[in-house]
C-alpha cells in the first residue's frame, strides 16, 4: 500500500527530485496537460477535467495523510499538491504552450510567496493543509491568467 501512496503523492517520483521538488511536480503537471491535449482526451473546459482535479485532490489528501506517518508533517517529497495547483491554474484556460508557461510562472509565484491567505491554509491538519494552500495558489494564478487573456 505504501508504494501506491508514494507514487500518487510524489507524482510518479517527481517529489524525489534533489532540486526543487515542488517545481518538478508542477512540471509533471504540465507534461500531463500536454498529454491530455495531444491525446485529445478532454479539454480544460470539461467536466472530465474538473473531475480529474477532484479525484486527484482526494487521492492526494489520503496519500499525504498516510505518508505523513512515515515522512513527517508536510514532507517536501509530496508534490501532488503542486500538480493539482497547476491544473487549477489551467482550468477554463485555452490550451497553448504560452498559457501553460504563464500558468506555471504564476502558480509557482503564488505557491512560493504565499500571499493573500495562502500561508494560513498550510496550518490545516494533515493532507488537507498540504493540498489547500496549493489549491488557492492555483485559483489565484488562474484569476490572474484569465485577466491577462482578457486584456491581451
């Protein structure tokens, strides 16, 4: 069971990156977005995309709760939260490499700087706290990207 939780929480091992595991997790999210687009599975405007986010968020919470018993509170190896945050940053955004790049930059900014209440969400217990701050960082990145798209 631990291996399944490890695969989920580390986003297929990206969390084991010796350099910037959170950034590695966000890059994995970009790769999955590219794959979804290439295979024409669904769009970032679809119910399927939102369901993917919800299901993976739930799996991330459960896996993080399990692994915190082994790795300690909010372990840096857990990067499923970055994957979810990045996907939220791209929700309802037209797929393009420029939009993915902008979403990535904006998401990582909000995730690292933690302004506007993001830091407070980290204090929530267990996997919920691990996931919640990145969910809000993704929401903020999405809002800024939506504004950029409207005005450019």
